C-alpha cells in the first residue's frame, strides 16, 4: 500500500484528494498542515497529520524517511517555498539511494513527486495549446500570466530532476464547486448588490474566457497521476485538466440571474492588478494528453446551467469562515 504525503493537506483540492486516495483502499495518506485545528480535521478524516510549515523541510523530510513515503504531492501553491521543497525532495531521494547502494540494493523505486501547477502558465495563447507545448519560451503560443510566470522555470526544474525522482505536473484550470475562493473577485460584488442600487464593478474585460474545472474532476485527475507515477506517465509527465472554457460576461450574467440581481455591470479592467489579469485570460487549452495517458475526462460540465448551485456553495463556504 503506497504511502502518500500531501503538502497543504487541509486545502480546497488537497483534502478531497486525500479522501479519494483513502476511499480507494490502495493508499496510506499523511497530510502536512500548519495548525493544530487543521490536524484535528485530518484526524477526523483518518488522515495522519504532520504539523509543520512547508518551508520547514527538515520536519517533513524526516517523515518521508521514517514513514517510507512513496509519493509527495505539493498542493501548497506557495511561491516562497516551491524551490526549497524540490531541493529537499532531491536531497532526500539521493540520500536514500546512497544508503541503499552501500547495502548493495541499487535498483529501487524512486521517490515520487506530483506538483500542482495551473493552466495560467499558458496565458492567452493565439491558438489551441496542450500540455506538450513549451511554456515561457520563444516557442510558446502564449505568455504565462505575470503572477505565475515563475512557474515556467520551476516546472523545468522539476522535469530536470527525473534522474532522481519520478515526477508529474498537473495543471488545473480555475477550480469551482463547494466554495472556491478564486471566484470571490467576480461573485462577491454581485452578491453584495442584492437589494441595492448602483452599478456592479467587475475588475476584468468582457473578452476574457477562463478555463474552468470542477474540484471533483481535478481530484480524479490527480488520483490517476499518483496511481501511475511509477513510470506509466510517458516521456512527458505533464497534464492540463480543463472541463470547459466560459466567457466572463456569460459567467457574470449567469450569476446575476441565479441570485436575482438586475443591476448594470461595468467591466472596469484589471487596472494593473496581476491577479485580476490572470483571472481574465483568454484560455484555449486542449486536454487530450490527460485523456490519452490517464483515461481522464471531465465528468462534471454545464458550469453555467448549474451555476446557481455553485454560487450557493460559494456563499455558504464564505459565511462559514
């Protein structure tokens, strides 16, 4: 039974992933969290907690050694620790190999590493892109949005570590379902307008067309990657996960209808805010590689038709905080 360590395990995608792995009956799951109340949440869900910051690599790499962890999944999304995490995993894998070489066991399964990135690395491509297209180079069809431009080099560093690690990179689109903080920028101004006059200001242009994917579909994709990370992901272990591409204006109007708001909307643009610029990309992402290699297809579609459900879940999650 492989042992999986998930960094940022109390998170929006990470916790459902941990539960999916447990439900399969094929995995033991450990979860890295920063706070004791998060550790209690993991214990309630039969996940073994490790309380430490992702930047405290000494704490969780010791767990890798003590618990013989097979795969580490980085759901932490942290720019400040990304390079440090990779360096620590490489050092741990090399140490394991040296120790076993001394005992005459040179042929062993590599430590696995799954990094959760995102489709924003494609930016707004001029034509259809897939996971096999280079990002952040002169050959790219689009430029990574500035807020995640660092990921192009980080992904390269991960792929360059394959002599010591079994790696995979998974890039979801904008994730929705059961809350999802990323929708706050567009949905909260609409919810706030109920019963009141005045324009609704949306910090984007009408022309944006983000890629979206339900959290359950992201989890199924990640689960499939983890199950195949022992050499069954092909020569390019990178996968984009997208369910649909939906225009910003269509999303805004659907949310207005769902909550009964008729106020006029003004699209005021990102005004230099790099996060708002990322939200408003014109995505055009093909997921054929995930389908071919992983057997993955998005199960949950019709984002706009079911948006009233997602808005209610978003509002309930926000009120519960």
